[in-house]
C-alpha cells in the first residue's frame, strides 16, 4: 500500500470522514497501473457505470508543490480503459504542452524534479454543473465562478464576495476549520443546486500582494482582468510579429526554388526551430512576462502561401508544412505562460478556472490589454516608432476610465 498519498487525495478523504459532501472517489496510485491491479477500481466503476462517464483527476505525490492547474483533470468513460487512457493523456500533456510550465516552475518557484510516470489518479463520478473556487483573501472569502456546463451561452469568469448560495460562506469556513489551515476549495454545483466538495489545497504558505512610474506611453482601448485591486504592472516584453516571420519563410522558399543546385530545406527548418528556441529561452529567463502582439495569429493568406509554396517539390513541402504546423503548437505553449497579453481586440487569454481565480493568480492575475481592431495599423506603427522591442521592460498603467497606458522604460 502506498504511503506517499498525494495531498489532493489525503485532504478529500479527511473532508469525507468529517462529514462534508465529497463525491464518492477512489485514489489509484501509479503502481496499480504498472501491475494492472484494478480490482478495487473495477468495483468502484461498477457503481457508476449508469452515468457512462467519470472525472479522472491528476494525483501525483509531488503535485502539491506545483501551481494549481499544472496537471489535468479529464472526463472519460466509466471503465478501466477510459481511466488508463485519461492517465496516459495526462502524462503526455505534462511531457508536451505543459512541459514549459513545469520547467519554469522548477526554475522560478523551486518546484522539485518530477517523474510524471509516477502519476496517480483520483476517480470521481461526473457531476454536471458549474465550478466554483473559494479562498480567504485577507479577512474576506472570495468565490470564483467558471465553466458553467449547464448553459449554452458561457459567461466570463468572475470573482465575487457574495456567492450565489450563501451556504458557500459557512461551508468554506467549516472546511478551513476542519483542515486546520488556510486552503483553496473547489466546489461543483450540480444542476439541482447540491454543493459537492471536489478539491482542497493547502495555501497557508502562499503570500498574496504590486507599483511604479512613467515616460512615453501609448494609450490602448481597454483591458480584461479578473482582479481590479492594482492598476499598474511592469513586465519584460516579447514582441511577437508572426507576419514578419512568415514573410521571411516565404522569402527563403523563393531562394530555395531559384537554387541551381539540389534544393535543401534544412536552412528553412532551422530558422523555424531557431524561432521556437527563442520563445522557450525567453520564457525560461523571465518568471513573469508580457507578449506584445504585432501579429500573433498566423496571417491566413501568408500561412497558406508558405504551406503550399513548394508544392512542386512534394517531399520538401511535406517537411515544411509539418514544421509550420508544429510551430503553431509551440507558439500556443509560449503564449500560455505569459501573464500579460497586449494585442488587438480579437485576441484574449482563454481563462480556465485556475488561471482566472486560483491562488497563484491573486498576486499576479492575468491581464489582457487591447486596442480596437480598426486602430491596429496605427497602434503597431506607434509601438515601432517608440522602439518597443523584445527584452524591453514595459509598464501598464490603467487610468480612471479603465484604459491602459503602455510605457517603455
């Protein structure tokens, strides 16, 4: 029997024994997946097959040393195959799209080295409803709402001190008292209003708190943020101009086609790889950073030109198309690590529950500053005129009307 029970499973069991409404669950350690000892899991699933699906929650023994949301929870089929698939998927995500996040936490937050193959799983019945996260900030409880599965039209994540159900305040107080330390609690509110406690995290050692000055600035049109306590931040900035990147790739394709000797795709692939290394290197040098998007999403027409420029050389085009497709994935991974996005109105950071109102967002909430689409060329020209470039430190100051001013220091 594994003694190193993950915090997630240990605290849920303590709350269940204390009489709180924790959904029935089972913790399956990694060694059970190695030996395929699934008797207990099979019995558990037998009681929940009528719902066809369950929630598989990550439960690595070292997970509590990482930010909430670093490892995934997945809906899956209520059978052994579904749970095995969910675990493999979690491990794969940790090794790919979340790898940069894990590296950054090890570098900046002193998170320990982690063997993701040691991933255990918590299995719970699927609860159809909405997610609410609660924690005490100062002397007040706050409640973050997100991911309401019951409505077709989704609302923005938001934080309130007055929850939809006043029972949540007393319940949160009771849970914190029962655990004996400051904690972040995740609830699932079922469609019938029943409140289920699905996670608790010890946040007693996490401090919560940020300010500065001015020079030349560019006024933008608005900002999206969950917390409005502070109106200024400074960040090192990465200037992303994927339009120029694609023009450069197309130019290299032109040179390749005109070569008299046997054409070689290696130089073009190398320039794509160099861009990806630049993104990763920047993210590993700066714990918190902003992305200034002159052109974030690949310009569709340029992407199509680059993806078909070498159609007369099918082998080379196949290699180039694969590299460009993977490049989009690497850009997404990089953007997911930024806590500040400055771009035209159509772009925004897609907030999941932990990003929007998890404990790690209290001190450094995500900001998304934007300018209106019709001003795009004018604003980009102004940023260029003032010499904004990758590596600069920028300040964002929000005025009384809620409009951000961006400064270069």
